[in-house]
């Protein structure tokens, strides 16, 4: 739980998640310091105490700025391409040290970065409680329910994720007629959906997270953009882990799902660990 009296900062990646978090913090009288790494600064600026654009990842500089502004708590939100880890010439010493390990899966890498941050005394906080109304409920969420084939594909996809999620990849998967079409890796959900659409037209998308995933820095997120990508690829069903997946712009999201005739359902956690 975020202490409402603390001085806050947010490292904001791409997507609308940082804007929603900043807007809600601002409404609660806690405008954050914002460090934009791909976020739209014009949309974030009205809610920020101060905002900086970070052209290349520089954790040492960011933490220095936070400490000089007496930041006590920070939030990590939005998409920052993991492919940056292969552009080491652009990384500062702290980030390079975080990468110097044999295991650089999402869970291990982000955990090391969080530990590096918290060694400074700055607490890394989650945003689940700020956006609790956007968490996916269990059961049918959209206007349309699942077809028999979609229900079978979702069940099969969950059984596959039971084995994949502990390996820290495959947060999203596309299943069509009982076959695995695509599994998400470093490319991200959007690229996976697009790739699946080049292989087959149709299918169900299942999105979940590993049981012990640290929710402070990696809660799965979907939004209207996800639905548009699914429509282009011909995918007709979206299954989300109930209680652990955020539906951004929820009202617009559900209206669009109805218009596109995409079924959305909340499924129980895949407790594979």
C-alpha cells in the first residue's frame, strides 16, 4: 500500500497506464515526479509535479534526481522494451551491473533492478490498489460469452501456461482449434498478436502471470489497443487472469469488445508454482 504522505515519483514507459496512475495520484493530492521513458509527456504534464524526458536508460541519474528531490516512494509503470538490455553502450553502470547475471528473464532482471533501487532507501511500490476497480473479475466480462471452441481453446491455453509461466515467458499465448499458434516472448503482446495473425485468421488469446510474479512492477495490462490488434489478426476471444490483469479505460474497452464481437472472460489464476 502506498503511503499517501510520501513524496512519489514514477518511471513512465509507453502506453496509457502511466497517465492513468498519474491522474489518480494527482486527484488524491499527490502529484508525482515523472521520468518519461517513452511516455507522452504532454499528456502526463498536467498531473506531474515535475517531469523529465529520459532519452536513454540512466538509472544512476534518475535515482540521483529522486534523492535530491527527497523522493521516498517510486512506481514503475508502462512498457520499456527489454531489447534495451542488448544495447549496453547506452546503459549506465547501475543497469549494466543489474544485467551481469546468467538469468535475465523478466522476473529475475526486474527483481535485481528493484533491489538496486531500494538500496538507496527509495521504496518501490505497486499500483494495484490505485487501480483496483480496473482489475478483471472472474467469469464473463463482455457482452458475448465464449463459443464452445473458444472455451476449449482457453482451457487448453491455461494448461499450456501452467508449464510456461514458471519459466518467466509466455505471459500471453494464442490458441486456435486446439493448437498453439504463438507464444509471447521479448517482442511483447502486440507483436505476438500480429505474428499470430500472419499464421492463422482467428483464435483465442490467453493472458496471465506467474504465481510469484512481483506485482509492483509487472501486472498484465490490456486496453482498447489490444482489441484493435486482435481484430486485425482475426482473434475473437480474450481470456484474462481474474484479479491480476488490468483492463485500462474499462468502459471504452468493454464497449469496443461488444462492437468488435470479441468475447472477454476472467479465468482463475494458473497456480503453477
